[in-house]
C-alpha cells in the first residue's frame, strides 16, 4: 500500500473524468476535504467505498490499493487486508478519543457549574480537584500517544500560548493581591463586593480556558498536531480558577489563605510541568 501513489492515481482519474473534488465527493457521499486528503496521500479511502470509487473512476480495486496498474492480485489482497486492519485500529482510536473528550468535558463543565453557577455548593476538597485534573491530563496524554499526534512547541501558536500563560499569571496575581492587600482594596471596593468580583474574574478566565481547550481538541482532529501548552495549561488554568474560587469560601483568616494559595498554585504548576515534560519524552 502506497497512499501517495494511490492519491496520484485518484487525482489523475478524477481529472480525466472531469470531476471536481466536490463533485466526486457528492457521488461517493464524502466531503471534498476527504478527497483532497486522499489525493495528497494524507489518508486512504475507507474500504467500504472502494468499490464505488472503483466504478466511478473506472479503476480496479487492485490498482487503487497498490497505486499501480497491472498489480499482482495476491499482493493486492495482502495490501487490502493490511488496510482493513489499519482502518479498524483507527476506528477504535477515534472511539477512544470521543469517549475521552466526553469525559474531560463533563468534568470541566460540572466543576465549572458547581463552582461558579450553582448556589447550593458542596464540600470542597482540593485533593479531589487534583485527582480530576490528573484524570484530564491522562486522557489528553493517551489521546496524543495512541493517536500518534505530533506535539508542537512554544513558537508554534505563539500568541495563543502567550495568552494562556498570561491568564495563569493574572489568576495568581489577582488571588494573592485580593488577600495580601485586602485592607487597601476595601478602601476602593466594598468588602461585600470583593468576593463576587473576584469570583466573576476567575469564572471568566475558567470559561475562556475551557473554550480554548475544546478548540485545541477539535484542532487535533483536523491537523493531528497539538500544542502541549494549550492542551495542558488550559486545563490547569480551569482548575486553578476553580480552586481559588472554592478557597475564598472556606478560609478563616488571611494567613491561612496565603498558605493555601501557595499550596494550590505550586501543586497545579508542578503537575502541569510534569505532564508536559512527560509528553515531550514520550514523543
């Protein structure tokens, strides 16, 4: 099987028939992007539509599989069997990716809801949030490894990476400032308004990071590349903001607050750095 040769063969036959990529896609029931990926050699037509593709372009299935004319049928069968196995594995990976995405998004949305939208509240436990964060990290890591996804680094997606890192810094600075300089802040803001204001700031940052993470997850599907900073730091930012929000309602005095802020911040930062470092070594 040679995807590049097959792609060139499909393109040549399509042009001979006078079809555009969109027209051929409409006939086969696939998108023009799928046709483009076949012709570039980025992917191979699904086994289930090989017969329709063969009839449409007047190319034998053996030629489509091999990308060459007059191919030996035994070799063609072997190549076809290999394609079936590869596509079956890819189908399993796609299902795993979907499940991982659903699990991670449910965790993020539910935690966001209970922390920022629900007025009922619940008994907050930072250890539980750290466990949920690690589950999200593991889900992303497994998708990258099993999906054979290429990891991009800081210079790629530079602006978005900077924005995500700045949001982490803003969250930390806002939280520390709110407690350490409490006496100065309340001279400008009513004490009863400070908590809700900080909560809104953390809520906006958390929601924005959830959207960035989902954007990165969807981008992986199309480009098969991932920015490690966008994937992991956006998750860390969500839990950082949630933990800060929950902490505001549970501390008894400023000294305890400052100490707890340090524990939360350091724990999440170390976990994030460890996850990104591990992914770099895995890839």
